[in-house]
């Protein structure tokens, strides 16, 4: 019997297409339909037919649609008992740096010290005792968007004043020029003009969604790179994200060094403990410790692979507490095919 799946699309046109392609590639094992969680009849559409699993694709563009998606995931998972992949907690952590900081601290997981201030006076007091520079982040913002460095008290005061005023704290609006590949990206939109309108709608939504009424301040960790460790099911990948300027996120500069096995152990222990099987975790090496900077259950992929070992693409798997590298193309379709394979082979034991 085929698995019955529902893809839970978000507010972004076509953002569910990677799930759709993966389901099409495994059509002999899975039937699917798409339900838009932003529509008023979302629940009726989900409940009208039997469903074995919900495939989530949370949006991370604006706070209002992020909240909409999370609230409906909560109802589906904890009130109605639907099985959801990625897991609800992974979805709640996605593009929510406030919640991530609370969750990491509550679970005693090493991470840069992070403070969230909802009162202007408390934020100003922090400037008197903190170490400069430190990092200010917006709650939502991928690829380094919304991340700035506060180098002195004056810059901190200006940031806080804006956050607690009517203006709010903006994120980057427009293309990320630090990614490079300008000509290639321009040609892509030249041959796909319909996507230009979608991009402008996204930029307009971001411009209308400044962060107001609170700030997120994070300890600055000196680094030349971050490790990006990916876990999909029982497959593990790792590479270095290199800095461009003062940030590694969003640069698309990578180094495919062989990762230390202790790093894979670190990620496996955390994800095993919390049942996370769709994760990209960005990690600093600092003073002989690993510190988690970001966790995302949905993430981009600029190369056709997530790791190389001696120039060959592949993955790591753990057998009886021993890491084994397997060569092969395991990251196609931005790892969504691997997600479907895990759902079929492990979650449903087919």
C-alpha cells in the first residue's frame, strides 16, 4: 500500500516544488496532494481524505506567515495527532532565533551566549557591561540577512533606538550580492522572467516586516569558518562555510575538508536525543568546543553535493558507533529525495 502524504505549502509561490519533485520520483511508493496552509479551508482540505504523513515546508520570509505556519503545525501535531516531517520542534526552531536561543539553553547545548531584550532600558544596560564587538540578529533572516556587528556603544544605542521606535530593525532587501555569481543569476532570471515578479513580492514583504519591540544580541565568536553539518535521516554531510567580510552565512564560499569525526558525533548525539532527522546545523569551533550558531530544518544548497571526500561526493553513515563514508549522489534535488527515502525506508519500514 502506498504512503498517503500531504505537502503543506506556505505563502510562497512554488516553494513546495522540491517536495513535489521528490514525491514524483518515488511515485511507486507514495501518493501526495498539496494543501495551502494559508487558505481559510486548510483544515477541511487536510481532513477530507486519509493521510499518513504531512510534509512541511515552512516559510521564513515574514513573521506573520511564520507564526501562521507554526500555529497550524501545533494544532495538527499536538491536538489532532498528525505525523509531520520535519518534526514540529524542528519547524518551530526554523527561522526563529529567539526560540532557538531558549531551546539551546534549556537543553544545555553549547552555543554563543545570546540575550533577548524586550525592554529598552534592559538593552541599554547590556551596553554598559557587554564585550565589543557583539552580534545583533533579527529573529527571521537566512543567509546572513539581518545580522550586523555592533562595534561600540554608540552603534548599540542607535540599533536599540531603531528597534524600539516606529521604524524597527530592517533586514536586507534585494539580492544578496555577497553570494557572487551575479552574471549566472542574472541569466537565470533572464530566461525565467516569471520568477522576477516572485522575487519582487518577497522583497516587498521583507521591507514591510521590520523587527520591532525587542533585540537579539549574541556573543561574537572569532572564526574563519563555520562547519555546516547536515543530517537527513541516517545520512550525514559536512563542509566548511568560509567567511566573506565578517560573516560566513550567505557567502556561498565553501571548503570541502574532511570533517573531524568528533564533529559528527556531536551532531548525532543532539539530533538522536531530540529526534531531528532534517537538519542543517552551523557550528563554530571555539576554545576546543563546538558551539551551535544556527539550526535549520529546511536549507538551501548551491552545489549539487553537500560534501566531498578526497574530491568524491558522498555521505557519512554510522554503523555500530563507527563512521563509514559512502561515495555517491545523495544530495540530489536539494536533499528532498533523501528525505523521501528516509520516510519510506525508516518511518514506514517499507
